[in-house]
């Protein structure tokens, strides 16, 4: 995690990713999308051509990672925040 983030938290949303589950190992965040099945193996390699476009050369500043639930409305970012809002629930 970078020091810019306000809280230290996992990448996995509350309840896990739909049709995937919980991310337990290292991960790589990509911009855009990756076509195919959820658990497809993606091979990364160096580009053969030097990137000169403005979009390719811009520095990325990651400010926020949404970890709210991807099922339903997703109001809370952490389980502690959810427990604080609902209080003690019946057992």
C-alpha cells in the first residue's frame, strides 16, 4: 500500500468479487478491461514500440480504491464501518 491512503485495507470488496471470491495473493491493477473469463491467465510483456502518447506517459496518482460490496447497494467500505453503523445485531 502507498502512504497516500488514509486507511490500510485489502483490495477485496466486502463479500468478495462476484464469481471470483477473495484475493489472497499478489495482484496487479490494470486500467480499462481485460476480455475473457474471470480467472483467465494474463501474460504481461514489455511493449515492442516505445510509447510516446500523452496518455501512456502520464503519471498515475491512485487516490481511492472502492472496496464496498459488489452485491446489492454497497454502502460501506470496511466491515468496521458497517458494524459501527448497525451496532450490535441479534445473535
